[in-house]
């Protein structure tokens, strides 16, 4: 189809003045070629019709050449550098000890728990928080006469050396409790410049690698098969009446926790008919510390047998006068 003289004129003018507004271009075209349109409005109508299709095509080609950046959701901050859970798979037999509070540990209670674990042939030893007291770097008011952190470190290292000698082939795991967290909190507040210095890191100071102890930090949950293990300060469960029931009300899964220094057990069925068990661990520290001589604490520990499929059986033990019950 032949192009009309009027359209041909506008195509040439549009090519010559591509940035000129349509109304201005119509004024220029009508002034130059008045015989091609009855009036300026007719010229403007033709320009708009022509530029509409042509302009859309040009804009489309421009987008293909220079596509607009896609608006996307911003990247999330990476909080966890590893899996949020630390797994102890079956088959395994695990000795679980919590709240030893070295150097304020009870020697007879610790020896009773370790002897029982050895008799059970445990493959893993799990120190489920507050193995160390970290008394000196505490932000709580403490007796300055007892502030001797080098002695605390030496006692802890000697304890780890002894524990490894008792379990030469077992896998030993230390999970941070609120007392271990005192160390890093102290460093953040008092010596932040040393935080990234390897020699001042917790695992180096207490020689964990030297004694083959794996360190679980940043409040990672531990799964002993299908049984969840925490220290307890992560969820702040109630100690009223029955700590194990308080743990159930917070977690709603089978779980074991230290922190409250009281042996307790709770069971409950859910709506699907599945029975869940929760356990509060006794401690292995001095039962009459200076800061809390009157309390309801009990000595205790647990052993957990785990099958290959994750099924587990827990014996939550009490220690009375150095004997296991």
C-alpha cells in the first residue's frame, strides 16, 4: 500500500526531529505543508496515531537493549554460620551432665555420674551447659577475694584432662550455657579488640581441641536422635513445682534440659495420641553455694540410648550421698 504524501511528510519530519513534542511537530509540519491537511488539528491527529505505534515499538526495542533492573527482595542477614542443630545420631549411648560449675563442682557427684556412664559403655559425653562457672567475668556482684580467673582456667583444663582419661574413646561435646556465655560477654564489654585474636577465644583458653572436645556455641539445639537437648536458658522455662513440665509447656516436644538444677520428669500425650517426655536435669555442683545456700537443687545426670532410626530411651538419674538412683 502506497504511503500518502501527508504521512510521508510526517515520517520525514519525525526522523529529523525525534525529540520534538507532537504538538510542536504538528505546528511545524502544517506550516511547511499547509496543503496536506485541512487544519493543524488534523495534522496533530495523524502524528499521534503514527507516533503511538512507532513510539511503542521504539520503547520496546529500548527495553530489550537496556532492560530495567528487576526489583527484588533484599538479601537477609546471615545469622547462622552453620546448621542450627547439632546432631548425635544413633546408635549411641550418651552420658548427659549439666551444671557442673567448675571450679565449684561436687567431686563425689561428678565421680558417681562418670562411673555410671563408664559402666553403661557410653559412646558420647555431653556437657549440656554450665560445665564451667566463669565466676570472675560474671557481671553479677561477686566477692573480689574469690576473683581468680587463672585458677578457674587451670581447674577447668585439669578437669577436661581427667574426663578425657576416663573416656579415651568417647566423643565429648561441650555446649555453652549461660555461664560459658559470661566469657564472651566479658570480652565484648572489656576487650573487644581481642575478640578476633585466636589465643583469646574460649576454645583456645580452655584447650578444648587439645582434649578432643567439640564446642557447640551460639545456643544451637542438640538432637540426641529425636530427643531435643538444650541448656535451658534459651527458653527460660518455669521452675515452679516441676521444671520438666515447664520445659514441655515451652517446647511442646520431647526434650531434656539443664539450668534449673533439679531432677524432674514429665510426660504428656498430644492430640495424635503420641506420648512426649521432658526431663529436667539435676546439677553436679556444690548444693550450698554462698550466693544461694537455701535452695531446692538436687544432684543428677542422665543417660540416653539412641537407636539407628532416632528412637531413644532416657534414664534421668538422681545422686544422693554419692549414690546413683
